């Protein structure tokens, strides 16, 4: 599994097959709970939510069309444009079923889902049977003549010659070139007709499901919508001055009422030609000829709404093409002015901020932060070396579990203890979490918080200044500019992005103006999913079986045999998917003063081993360990 999608390197792990395994903690027994494309979500359809989203203040809607064909983009934008306009109008917001069918036809993975736009339980997030386009269900094969290549079925959706179809056991598709009803050729067939499709050879059997994966009619409609069509253009006003013995000049004006944004406000461009008109000996130039030449803006995104010509009588323009050049120069000057308005220039990366500090690390021993994702009541935490551990982070959920009270009391009395906030905090749990902070800080000696989401600054506003704030890796700090902004928000220390390689780490550490730490050990999360693979939903519900509370470890096994630990959280129905290998890196060549070790359920002995290696800036060796992105090119 490769899930480095944050910087455009996603390898599509969610579209691959997996097995869901349950394993006893001692590893003696493993059982398969589920299999299929367990990470593959259905396509999101948000048509029903557009009015509420607009009311909530959404100004821009993103349509995900990566690696899709132009017809897909044309169909989806057409339909969503229609319903955005409808939501902004005075008419009733009614969704046409045909529009949903068209969206399904251009692309869907096992149907549509509302994703996480609703608060109710959504058991339709994942479609585990197939990871790619399903199309529209046509029916089930009732007869198959393998000699003639004929399949016969009763249609549950329209079908036409030129459409493409696929069968559930086939990986490819068939172009419908022969369509018959009662042995009579036809070009179109409707719902309920008993039809035969010819020229179908392959792994086909009675009972197989048939799908229409492309519609010729819909593709032609989409194609016509962006081919040879009139595009919207930006209107401009234009003045052209042609006077005797004076260079020809042109002025362009933006129409502010048409363009309410600051980008086009109050732009006035003036260009002067080298051409000087003279007295005409025969036929003088006229206003119609001038306007015809100036109006030729076909290959630009602009159009002249008003052209005013100031022309002296009886003039001759030596070169009519000079008017074309004048127009081109004016539009080029306009675009340069627009570029100035939108251009943002970042300072050279080689320049340090005035308050930049270069930290010189203690090359012998770094400070160590220990993150305990879970606690075990039978562990002897008194063995943890106080002289080597600078900070301990504990998951927030552990503080509200009474069975861990005595352990947490010991840790808070003997170490600098921090509350580690989860990456995702759902709306239903915000108040529970906020209300628990006062109780936790009153009961235990807490030094600060680890913030995993930018929203955490708002949650912890009342604690700012009283406690230290540490930024988690999920804030994705990748350069000194980001560090500076987070420092303004109140961070005292930042955990650097896990995507940084050695060159990137060296660059950012040498220009750092805030304390930093680097994760050097752990089976780290590679995906945080707002979904439970055991209950197959995004919200807990009473009759799910509560497998997450049973004494088992859970894994996703990929097609190559690698097993990825998954950690379900019944508190919020959020699942962590962790790497199949354990990160362990050396910091001997990195100027880092603080390192962090992440623990899931390592024994005290394993925790001690990792601490001792990190303390001398060394790494653990073996096939089960990885350097992460340390030596990879970003």
C-alpha cells in the first residue's frame, strides 16, 4: 500500500483488493472477516445537499474529475450548474431522476453515496465488489447462445446500438453493434423489452448481470456541449483615435459592473502605434473598416462590447494590419496588468527570516517524546527511564477511561504529560471533548496538548498561554513559512511532516525559528478513515456486533501479502490504518534536537529497546523496519 497522496503521489491503494483479518494478540489464531475492495468508496453525489451547502456559506463547489474523459466533465458540470442555479432561484428544488441517471451513466462505483454530508449512519460508503465504473444495470442474462454470440434478457434500462455494455465476470466491455427484438433488428430498445444482443463472445453464462457502461446519446450530447460552442468572454470598452499627423492610439477599459471582483476593477490601458495616418489620395479609411479590424478578438478571452472611434475625415492608414497589431498590443498590456494583480512572489528560500534561529543539536542525545496510543493495565510503566524521556503523549480517550487513572496519575507526576488530540473530531463529540478538558487538567498534572487539526486551536483557545501547544505531523509542516504561521497561532513546538526526506529535513532544520521534533519510530498511520471496517459504517450503531471491543487485533492484508494494522475507535467510529512496517530511522546525520517514538501495543521491553536506540541516534535493524521517506525523492 502506498498512500502518499498529499503531494500528488497517490498510487490508488483504495482501489485494490484486501482481506480483513482478525488475529488474537498472541498471533496463534487468524480468521478472515471480509474480503474484496474494502477501501473503495462509492462516488459521492451531493445534489441533494446543494441548497444547505449554499446556505452554510459555501462559495465554490469542487467536482472531482481527475483522470476522467471530457464527456464526464461536461455532463457533471452541466448537471451541477443546473442545480446550483436552481438552488439560487425562487423555484422549488426538485431533482430530476434523469439527471441522477445521467450522472450514474458517466461514472459510478456501485452507485452513489452521500459520503459524510449527513449525520446519520451511512452504510453505503463502500462498494467492495468492484473498484471501477459500474454503469447502469440492464438486467440478467436469461439466454446465451455461445455459437451465435447472442445474449437475451429483459431490459431494466434503455439500450441503443452504439452503447457499450459489460458483464459482471468480464473485465472489458462490448460495443453494441447488433440489437434485435423478435429476430428483427432495431436501433433502440426501451425498459421492459425482451431483446437479444449479438456478437457477444466471452466468459458469459445465464444469470450474469449486464451493465451499460457508456451511452452513445449521452456522450454525443456532452461532446456537443464543448465542441464548436460559444464561450463566455470578458467584455471590454475600447476607444480608437485616428488623427492626422498623430500616431494611432487605442484605450481599453474594463467594465466594472460586469466584473465585480477586484481583479478587473478600474483597469485602463493605453497603447500607441508607430503608424501615423496621412491624407488620402483616393479612398480614405472609414469607421466601419476600423471597427471590423479592431473587433477580431476570436482567439482571446475578450470581446469589445463598445467601440468608440475618433476619426478625422479623409485619412489614409498606410498598413491596415497595423490596427490588428494595435489590438494585440493592447490586449497583451491588459493581461500584463492582470498578472501584476494576481502575482504573488515568495521570498527566496535561501533567505532566513530575521527571527530565524539555527538550532545546534546535542549530537550525543536528543530529547525524546513518547507517544502511547494505548495503555495496558498489566504493564509496569515505572520501568520507563525518566532521564531519557522528555515528554509523554497520551491519547485523549485514555483520560476518560477510569481503569487507567492510577497509571495516568503516575505518569503525570513523574513525566511531562501531554494530551494527544485525535486527527478527526466529529461534531457529536466536540462538547464531550471540550467539557472533559477541565476535569482532566484539574485531576492530572498536564503540561500541554498535541494539536492534530487546525480546528484544535479553537477548541483550546482558553488554554492558550497556560499550556504548551505541540503541532502534530498531521498539520503537514513542510517549510519554514508554514512554521512561521503556526508559531503565530500559538504553537511552541512542531512535529515535522512525515513526507520530508533527508534533504528537506536538513533545509528546514537549519532555518527553523521554532522548536521541532521528528518521528523516528512507530507503526505509523498511513490513512485515517471516517469509517469502521468492522461495522461497515461511518457511525456506531447498537447491533453492529461491537467487534472492536473484542480481544483481537485487526489487519488489512493486501494482494502482496503485507498486513496493515487497523485500529478501530468506537468512541468516534474512526479507523486508523497503520503501515505494515515499523519506521525506525537514525538521526546521526540530522540536526534535530527532539525525536518522537509512537507506540501501539509494544511491550515495555520493546519500548525500552526503541528508546535506547533513539537516545544514541541509532535505528533498529531488520526486514520489519523501514526508513520511511528519509531517502525518497519527494
